[in-house]
C-alpha cells in the first residue's frame, strides 16, 4: 500500500510505502485513529509539508466534549515559512521587534532578567500595499509547567519563542487560504494552560483541565524486548546518516551518538531499560534528534522527569 503526497511548487511528489506509513502511525501519528491518520495525510497533501522533516506533526489533546484524546495537527514555523514561500507572493518580513511597554520596540532583547511584554512581526506580500503586522503578548503565549514555572524552552529562549508566535500570527493573516486552520507548536502550547483546541475551527476553547494521572515509576513498567532494541538502533543509524548528509554531524559518526544523548536525558543506562509504554516516544525522539538538543527537551518528550 502506498500514499502519494503531492507538494506545492516545484518540489517532487513523495510516495510512501507500507513501512513508511507504519512508521508515521507509530511515531508522528502515534495512537491516531484511522480517520485521524487519513485526515493528517490529507492536510499534509494540501500543505505540501513533509512529516519526516518535522514540518508537520500530530499531537493528541484531551477533548472534554468528546470525552477522549483528539488529534490536532500542528506545523513548525519552518513549515509556515515554506508554505508562504511556495505561494509566490511572499516578499519577506519586518522584525521581529520586542517591547516592554508596547511603545518602544527593540530589534534585539538583551534583558535576561525580565521577559518582553510583547513581540511583533510584519509579513510582506508582493500584492499588498502595506506590511501586515501581528503582535503576540507574553501573557497570552508563555508556556508554564504544572507547578507554574516556565517550561525549559520558554525559560531559556522566551523572546525567541514569543517572536515565533508573532510570526505565525502574521503569516496566517497574510496567507489565509494556505494556512487556514493550521497552528504552530509555539502557538498551541498555550492551549495546554488555558483551553482545548476545537479540531474543526482551530480555536482554543476555555475548559477546566483535569490533572492527568501520573505515570507509574519507570522501574514498574515492562521494558522493551530484543526486537525493539534492534529496531531502535536501526532507526538511529538512519537518523545519523541523514544528519551526516546534511552536514550536521561529522562523517563517521555512529548511532550511539544519538542513543547515549537520549538515554542520559531519560536517566537510563541501556536501551534495555526503555519502558514498553515509552518506546514509541523514544523512537520519535530519535527521528528528530539534533546535535545540541537540550536535555530538558528530550526528557519532556518521554515524560522521564
């Protein structure tokens, strides 16, 4: 069985074989129903975004009205930029700019003690007379942990994350036909704090979020068997090859470069220690691992901490 993904512009048509479709269902679309998976492929086809390049991905969120987890489709900011570029009408941007009071706007934010109150970005279109500006405020989009503190990414790179939200808003306003109903991960993170995503409209609906049940300790979970240990090493080998080809890793790099990094972040010693219930998350993390990835980001991907 194959599925064709026709992309926009001059990019080639991508054909997925059965193994690739199975890999998508186990990782990027883990736990998606058949209908949700079909919808994901349809949106990927419409936008021309490559899920294996992490330009588009699926996230499960609790839907109070449905009484179950529902898949929402998110894109990366690179995916938004790519769609805008392929339109043939994208003429660049102005900004980002940051402000503490909404009156004075700065080209760079250097205050490590206080986050900016807002960020703004303008998108230029060849058929627009004026730049189209969008503003994202810190209070609207910052992401917090359950304890009320900032998540690692927002703590370390808060101004950059806020600028991505402003850019996403501006790109969607400038290209409504191409980006309607699509939201970036940075935008959607605030939905975890304040509401649920309407899968039909993309709007964030305020709801009361129940505290999720904690996972049992890692030591109480069954660990993966030999077949899966071998498989994850093969996946790591493929990922290393991709990174070497792109110049992100030195020639001769081995799969254990990835495996050691993720295992350390997950506080595990060996692949045999990977819990069965977290295997899919581990494999998905291997597929998107990059040199310099923060340990906190890797840990959060598997719920190891």
